[in-house]
């Protein structure tokens, strides 16, 4: 197998692109896909101050590394959830990586915020994952706003995005389908959110991480029953195998043609937001926001104990 570009021995074969690449040409391909994804959807510019949420996984570490390589002003943000074994080693991975590469990094500790995830889990009667996701998104936004960042970037890749889109489509979830996509524009106290890896598959980011010497944290979260959308990802993988390139076509078709129809439907429904009287960030409920409510719940449990 020879590299499509330089004809040296290839190390990565990509059926969706009908191509194989050597190491250097694959890294160039990866950079071009990130750049195309950013430019095509107007995600960010070199003038933006980008906060990159890094979990220690291959996608978000690759994203922070690649944005910095391309000359973007990118800073990492790690949310330490205080989950035994898992958070500590993920944090060490992120800290070591950023120190070695000279990358800027913020750490935000949920324990100090009164929201250590094991305590949240103990206080809840339902699975902790969705609440944990809500807490992370709250802090992503809040730290970006308070730090004067213009954009918050996450490491979601094409497989994550297509699986989520497919899941929302199966449920015809209009409120998600109206805003799904690699760009969520800023609005009020919500900073702009972007997913610059949306054109790249999990296989491609894994190869990028491997070929650039990134050593990600790979242990799964002990509280998650499995990775998200496992079944849908497997179905989509079979589809992609039979019809290479279909995942990217489906996703691009949605953001360029499909989403518009759902946006129009959602506009009529309107969700009035108000500022949480406690943290000041927007919430759709009448009272304090969900994150402040959980924090109070934990404080009350502690006081009762
Ligand atoms: P996940 O939902 O775990 O697949 O993560 C999706 C994206 O959210 C990752 O690519 C990161 O950008 C971000 N992320 C997840 N967990 C954390 C964390 N603990 N700290 C910072 N960013 C995170
Ligand atoms: Fe939040 Fe596992 S990472 S519950
Ligand atoms: Zn609040």
C-alpha cells in the first residue's frame, strides 16, 4: 500500500476518502480536515481566544495540540470530577501532556465547587452521567465567560456527532435537531461552542494521536455503563463499511439542508430563560439553576449527617 500523495509506504488507509497515507501526509490530511471544518462552518479565527475542554482522551488532546500547531490561541480546561482512580489519572495525563508541549492549562476542581461527582452520585436516585454532563457543560461555559474566552471547543468527532444526530432523529427530538451541529453561536451569557473535529472519525483521531506520540488516558469512567451511543455507533460503522463516506455525507447534509426545517419549528415554541439568582447563569426554570440546586442538595445532606 503506497501513500496517495508521495508514494512512500502508507501507514493509514481511509476508505471514505479512497486513500492511503504515509505518516507525514496523514498528519497534513488531518490538519487540512480540521482547517476545512473550521472555515466551512465559520467556527473560529486566529483572533479568537479558544478554551479547549480536555478530558485526557485522544480526541480532546489531539484537538488542543492541533489547534496550537495551526497557530490558534488555545488554552486547555480540565474539569477534575474527583472520581476515584479515574479523575486522578486523567488529570495527570492532561497535566503531563500540557507541560511537555508547553500548552496553557486551567484546572477546575469540582470538589472545591462543592460538586464532587461521587457525592452527587450518592445524593441521586437516578444515574449520575446526565447530571455530570450538565455540571461539566455549566462550568465549560462559566469558565470561558469569566476568563474572557470567545469560544469553547470540545473534542467531539464525526462518529460522536453522527451517533447523536441519528439518536435525535430516531426520537424526532426537535429541540436538539434545531441546534445540532459543530457550531452553537454565542447568545447572552452562553459563549460560542464549537466542535472542530467534526469532519474526522474516531479512527482518524486515534491514528493522529498515535502518530504524534500523544498518550491518552483510556480507562472508562467507572460510573458509565459503557461509552455513549455504543449500539448506534456499531450500526453506523456497518453502514459506513458498506457505503464508505456515508457518515460525513449524512452529517453535512443535515447541517446544510436538514437543520433549517427544525429551526423553523423550534422558533415557534420559544424557551424563556432567566438568570439563576445564585450563579447568574441562564436557566429555563423559575428558580435557581439545576447545578446550584444540586450543590444545595449536597450541602443539606452534609448538614444533616
Ligand atoms: P465525552 O462526553 O466524555 O465523550 O466528552 C466529550 C468532550 O467533552 C471531550 O472531547 C472533551 O472536549 C470534553 N470533556 C469531557 N470530560 C471532560 C473533563 N473532565 N474536563 C474537560 N473536558 C471534558
Ligand atoms: Fe461523568 Fe462518568 S464522567 S459520570
Ligand atoms: Zn445557578
